[in-house]
């Protein structure tokens, strides 16, 4: 996963898709796991993401992606979180989105 590629924005969870509530607690600093399919990711967490927050290419791509998400209605009602698809990666590296 390339953090500079904001056109493929999603949340990857490398775990068995078992207990969404316990995974939600671990994800809480970054947003909310809505269900097995979607997460609400805090836009400020994305802006300050360690390792890329100072990268102008990342910030430009993120601004473009957030603008697109806003136009599509993919922001929370309070305007602080953006909706993302969850991609489940099973232990061993197999993608499982069932």
C-alpha cells in the first residue's frame, strides 16, 4: 500500500474479520469502524499521518481526495470524518472481503 496514492483510499485491516467491536477499539484513534464494510476515518488524522504529513505530494493528493469525497457526500454529518471501504487481509496475506 502506497500512502501517497490517495486515489485508492481504503482501510486495510490485517486480522481475521471476527470481532468488529474489539478491532474498533484499536482503530478509535483514527476514526470509527462502522461495520465490516466501511470505516469513518478522521480527516485530521489523515492530514497528520506519521511519515507523510510533511510530504507536499501527499497533502496535495489528500486535499484532492477529500474534496472529491465531500462532493460525493462521503463525509460524516459533522464534516470531520471521511468514509472508507475496509479491505480485510487475513493472516498470511490473503485478502478476504466476504
